[in-house]
C-alpha cells in the first residue's frame, strides 16, 4: 500500500484538485475527519467548511467548500463539492456583507420554504467568513 | 428576363445575407469551443457521482430504498423532459429532437399510458405546444442564458422533484442532443427516475475491488441517499444541458456554414447571369448603332 492518498476535489464545473497527498482533513457532517492512507471505506456528507491538504506535516492548501459528498476508500479520497474556492481567494469583507444580507433575508422570509433556503445560504456564508478569518489547523 | 437593375439588387441582398450567416457561423464556432470545454470539464464530476451512487445503490435493498432510486413500482404516467434551444437557425437541431419525442409520445399513448411534458428552450415549447398543448406541464424559456449554469439545472430538477413527490408521474425520461462532433448530434433518451445505473456491471467490479468491504456511512445511509439522489438528478440535467448547448452551437455552425456556401454559389450564378445580360445589352446597342449608320 502506498503511503499517500489519491485526493480528488471536483465541482460540477470542473476538476479542482487531483494529486497524491499525505493527509486530508475534511469537514464532514458530524465533525472533521482526517483521511490517511488505508482509511476505512466511508461515504459521508460534507458541511460548509474548509478542506485542508497536508503535505509533509503541514497544511499546504486550504479549500473552502459549500457542501457536498466524500467517498473514501483504502487508496483514494474523492470529494464532490457543490462549489469550491481556495481560501486565499475569499474576500473576507465581501463574505461578511453577504452574511449580513443573508441574515436579513432570514428574518424577512415569509414562508417556511424561503426561510429554510435563506438559512442554508446563511450557514454557507458564515462558514466562508470563518474560513477567511481564522483558518483551522495551523 | 429580369432587368439589370433587378439582378443587381438581388446580388447585393444575397451578399448581405452571406455576411450575416458567416458572422453567425463565426460566433457559433467561438461558442462551440467554450461549450465543448465546459462539457468536458463537467465530465469528472458526473462520472464520480455515478460511481459513488453506484456503490451506494448496490448496498441498498430494494424495498427500503427511497422512491427516487427505486421508482414508484408503476409506469402508468410518463414525464418527458425535452431539451431544446431558445433560438432557431440551427439546422435540424430542434426538429430532430421534437420528432423523436413525438414518436415516443405516440408510442406511449398507444400503450394506454399517460404522458406529461416539460420543455426546456423556447423552440421546444412552441413546437410541442402546437400538438400537445394538453400534455405540456411546464416550459422553461430563456433558461440557458448566456451559458449553462448549475443553478439553472437545479431549477429544472426542483420542478421535477416537486412533481414526483406529489405523485404526478412514475417514470421520468430526459431527451437531449448528445454532442458527438460539430457535425453530428444524436438524440439521446436518459432515464432520470427511477435511477438506472449505466455502469451497473462496473459497480460490481468496484465491489470486488474493495474485497467485499462495505462502506461506512456518515451520518447514515438514508440521509446520504436523500441528499445524493436529487444532487445526482441536477448533475445529470446539468450535464445534458451542457451537451445540448454544445450540440446546438455545432448544429448552428454547420447550418450557417452551409448557408454561407449556398449564398456564395448563388452570388456567382447571379453574377454570371448579370454579366451575360449586360453583354447582350451592349451587343444589342452596337447592332442598333451600326445598322443605323448603314441605313444612312
């Protein structure tokens, strides 16, 4: 067995990352999940958050995802993300205004459906702000 | 015999038509390139989604499976989603897909099934409305604009899922033009509900790859399936949207190329007629002058 994980990050629009890495930390639905080579096969949902890619004991790349799925097998780890952006490309100020606008949307929502949608968008925006301001796993 | 002036106006009108068609061809070619790239870029996601869903579906027993995966167990009401273009002037692009859909409708109605239609693209809406107004449930016009995007596919899927949950149909099939090359498109039916794995055999292989190991699920299988199935629908619709868009540009490019060539042919044949007529007129005038001089 190789001592690397074949990690792939794909969004509907394109393939964002593909390569061999030491470790990946994923924001899974029930808590962060580290994937090392030889991980047990898992399929999990991903909450909005940051994916950290480790190379040689430190984080080499951080990618923000708005949600999605992950499939882990012994050799590979595939993330199907809804949208993904490198953390350094997030505009913190813009993300903050977005979050503020969305929180207004939540309070103004008329129907249950609208509220649920707005809340979902708000959670993503808040996670984005979080990702831009204090990146996890230094 | 048309007069010289008539010929001249005709030539200049065909010339301006040619200018327009050749410009449209160029635009379609540029868009085609982009559309093709987008279609190729979206492929990895769809493939991996299929693989994941395949391995998920293999582990689920049929009776506990959600309806989106297993279907309603009936096939009385069919929903056909038609992917067409918003604009015309693209050869047989819309015609061929509508023809295939109409054939399918006739086939289903003769079997006593109920058919419902959703059309994407203004051309599809107007072509289907003429004959099948009663069956057309919803038409998306000007949806794919300017380029296909994922949220557009989401809007379509929202509609489909809402209808499915309301029990308005049992089987859903999507008809779209699959992009093969700039010259050829192929009308392709794709069954959306219930989920039909195109790579079922491959799924088995995957399972043996894992040495029979079962996946663990987080949070749990049902929740993942519930989230993954609508997502898969969006991905499939998005993918066919991209394919259809690329096909449309290809078809338009070919059609406009033909039109440009035809206009060129027409111009040269009209020019020949024009020159002949001009020469005949000169000869006639000369004869008149000469015979006039001889008479003196």
